[in-house]
């Protein structure tokens, strides 16, 4: 019985070690995705500002000033 118990304990410890390794890998993926998401959000904000600026410039260029302003 003692040998059987030791084998079961060893098997459980092996599984726990494997699960800990998987947990660490998953944690790294989640951290990387968080950094990537932050980077993409910042990029999206820059693109939005650029498009907004371009749109305002386009509107200004198509709206001619009345003759008395020129």
C-alpha cells in the first residue's frame, strides 16, 4: 500500500507541475495580449485624431469664404 500511495502521490505531483507550467504559459500570453491591446488602442487613437484632422481640413478647403472675407 505504501508503494501504491507513493506512486499516486508522484503522479499527482507530476500533474500539478504540468498544470503550473501551463498556468505560467497562459499568464505570459495574457500579459502579452494586454500589452498588445494597449498598443493597438493608442494606435487607434492616433489614427482617429489624424482622420479627424484630415476631415476638418477637407471641410475647410471645400467651404469657400464669402467674398467680403477675402
